C-alpha cells in the first residue's frame, strides 16, 4: 500500500464528537469493514467456482485417468514390439513385422476393450520398393573418351520408387529443356536416357512418367544450381492407391555438374546403368477401435502410425506414439470413461512410405459425405519419446487458412496441460511429414504432439529442456539403434499424459463443435 506520509494533500480531518461517539463510530465502522470483507471472500469463492466449473466435471476423472496411465505399461508394450521386430529382420515395416504388430494391438483391444469399442481392420494395397544392391552408373564419350565410373551417394543415387531392376548398356543421352513439364518437350527421348533439370513447377513423378510413356530408357534428374545434396524423393503418385501406375524404368538423381556435362556431351556420350531393386505391391492394414458410446456427429479421430522403416525396429518412431495411444484406449476402457463424443482410435499402416494408411482411411471416409461431416477433429501422435527431446505441439496457425482457428483450439488445449504442469514446450509446424496431413487436406481440424527426429537441438532448447545442444533430437531416427534403450521415459510420460489430458477433455465435452469454431467459448 502507499505511504500516507508522502501524500501532497492533507489527510481527511477526524470526525467531531465525544469519545463515546467516536468509539461507537469506530465499532460501527469495524462491523461494516467485517461485513465488506465477508462479502468479498464469499463473492471471490463464488466467482472462482464459476470460473473453474468448465473443468469441474473433468477434474476427478482427469486425476483418476492420469494415475491409471502408467509409463511402465507403455514401455511394456514397446518391449513386446521390439520382440516382434527382432523376429522380423529388426523391423516392423510393411514386409517385416508390421502385421505381427497389428495383431498385438488387436489382441489387447479384443481382450481388454471389446466392451468399449468395436475393433476392425481396413485392408489396402501399397507399393513397396527397396534397393537391393548398390546401383552403378558409368559413361564414355565424355572428356577423353574412356569409361568413367561414377560414385554412388556422391555423383548419383537412386530415387525411391525408381523402378525395378534394370541393366542398360551404351545408351545415348537426350537433354530435355524447361524441366520437362510439357510432354511435347519429351518427344525426342525415345530409346535414350533423358537428362532433365529438377526444380521446375511440375512434379518429378509427372515428368518421369511422361518420359517413360515417350519411350525413354531411363531418367536422370540433375540438381538445380542451388541444391547441394542429391535428391531422395519418391518417384510415385503422392497418394498412391491400388491400380495407380509405378515407374518401370530407372530414375536416378545426379549432381548439377554431371548433368550439365552429359548434356554438353550428348552427341558423343553413352551410359551404362545397372540397378538391382525390388518393387512389389503388398497388402497391409489399419487397425481401428471405434467407441460404442459417444455422439457420432462429433466424432474425434485419434491416430498414430504403427509401422517402422525397414532399417530399424522403430521404438521411438513410432512405437512411442502408437503404444501411448493403445494404453490410453485401454485406460479409458477399463475406467468405463463416460463419453459425450465418439472416438476412433486409429493405428495407421504404411506411414513410413508416404502416409498411405491415413490417406486410405480419409479416402474411404470422404466417400460418404455424411460420415465425413461427422468427424469434428483429428489428433496425431508421432514420436513421443525422443532421447534428446523437445516437447513439440503442432501449431494450428500453420494449418490451411480455413482450419487455423479450430486447429489452434486443439493446440491450445494441449498447451493447457504443459502450462498446468509448469512444463515448457515449443511450437512446430503442421505442414507435412505425418498423418495429420490427409485430414487437413480434407478440411478436418487437426493437432498433435511430437518430440523431434533428426533435427539438432539448439542452445536455447538445451537451456529450456536440457539434453545435448548441436545433437539430433533422435540420434537413432530411422536406424537400427531405435530400440527400447533409445526411448526417453521422462519424455514418454510427459507426452502421453499431455495426450491423455486433451483426449479426456474433448471426449467428455458437450460443446465440442461450438468450442472448435468459436474463439471465446471454453470447452465444457
């Protein structure tokens, strides 16, 4: 309070009258002050109860659920997934241990959650490509005319999905102008190896496929001047589905200097190309658990991909997210958690080869306009236990313009947990790279959590979150060493509890749609 001795104006004069009158006046004033204080406390408590009320019906359930969600149980699931991987070439990819991983999820759901949700699978086809042997590229007729053997991963490399095995000898070269975007520019490539600069306004798949249809024997995309690293893109329709074409000729990425050299020497140069690849179409599945209760018109889709890359067992990516989602579903089932809104738990297949499981789910969803309209929102959980982690929340402001507001409501709900626990966090974009994308592309608000992949931790992030600066958030990202030992249990607990907090809130909300579209409406 202010020091009255420093006032520039005199104090108000004391009231006139006898000592008894003054004492009586003081007693009345004390009584008045006591009444005011009582009313102030009562009103404050009342206001506090009103302000907290939106969370009141959740709080007991939230605390109970939080206690039920044990990190040790999630880690136990991870150990089971790792055991599966070890029986399948240290991998849970589409052609290795994925189906066994899916059976594990289904088995637990059937045993512990069959009264809570309907369990089903969605089967779909995916293109699976693998490089079996190091490719070879050599030329003659460039420079002095002797054979030049180029170095894989330095001068050239395969693109992913770049056709089956091929052996080509002494093939002529044809340079293509204007990035090959116009099919008319490819008419002269028949029977030759098309050499094309990348970086144009069209998709590499479109250019390569047009070149193949024009009769090219192979396609070499050379780097644009500003690109230093060789490309490793997929030469495939992005949202590939059964019946779509695949490349049947080799497609290689080469350096800018090699591309320009070949074009300058195209009248004399010949190439030998040898690739040994596997290219097949395989069946795989999504696993779905759709709650029996809850309003179908306010359906919430929760997703985590269950597959790993062929190169590793995928305990962080994405055993951590998929097993957190599994244990959350089991916790809700065991608690008989009352639902206002229907939930679809989705374990997506084939994420590591282009989000194909979630793309299939959304593709099937939008065939029925009513079903699609019933989906209110999506949350995605991909990599929740990176060893050098940063707690990331997907930033709703990076969603498509029409979805910024509802997607931001989702990210604010997740942030609410971190704020409540006094835990720092960071935003990350929601542009590409995981299974929220198919939902956003079809107008469904999305959000989610992750802890980082191969990007390096900054000094600022080290100050906030600990760990090692200038080191990858996950040094074992997409590698053999992504085992249970790679899992950060503290991150796993923090992120799974944040996921549960948000899931419990939206599952119980009776104003979900209004909350999503109205900035000023709290969730209750």
